[in-house]
C-alpha cells in the first residue's frame, strides 16, 4: 500500500462551497526551515482548470508576475498576471511550485483548481443533511459509487 496524506472537513449542514484555509508563500523547496507562510481561505473549484490568487493576496505577499497570459472565464477572456507560489494544504502537503493566475475573487483569496485536485482523490458527500469533504494525495484507489452500490444491492438481470 502506497502512503498517502488526507484530510476531511465536516460541515453541520449542506454547503454550496468548499472553502478551507491554505498557507501560501513565495516559492520554497521545503517548509521544514521555518518559511513565512500566510494563511488564506481557498475555494475548491473542479470547474477551474488552474489555481488562482486574488490581487489582494498577491500584493500582500509582494509577488512579482512571472508573465502575463490570456485566460477564458465565465465573462469572456482577459489578460492576467501569472505568479509562482508555494502553498500548503490543510494536511501539511507542500506544493513547492505552482503557477497561479490573478483573478477577481470575493469571499476568499485562493482558488484550488484541477491542476491540484487532479493529483489526488476528492470526495463530497451530503448524508443526513451534512456535507463531508475529503481529499487525499496521491490518488490511492478508484472511487466508484456504482460499483459500491452493485456490491451492496444485487443488480437484476435484464429482462
């Protein structure tokens, strides 16, 4: 069995957004040496192909754009700054070098996109009116709810 790191966030009701704190800094190779990290709220967004940072957070961290690029979004297309950052997930997993785009964000300063999410397994359940969000790195095994259902409830043959 390959070792993995995971974390779970449980909510007392059904939530429409998963927003969790993440630590961010300029790019670093290792967090064991007391790197100054700043904590920001991060929205987990499976609809975003890449991760993003707010202008407010980029300014606070004194980030310097590494380039400018064109991005497509719900309102069309924009030219945006790209920054290199390091960030740490709630389970202390370090992503030492992530290129993020600068976007307008409202109730949070980071957006975790599929560039990060696709490296692990993500699960959201809403049993008994309570949301449970769970993420693990690296991907450990396939999650297949239909297979799980078929193992619990026998499937009737086609008639």
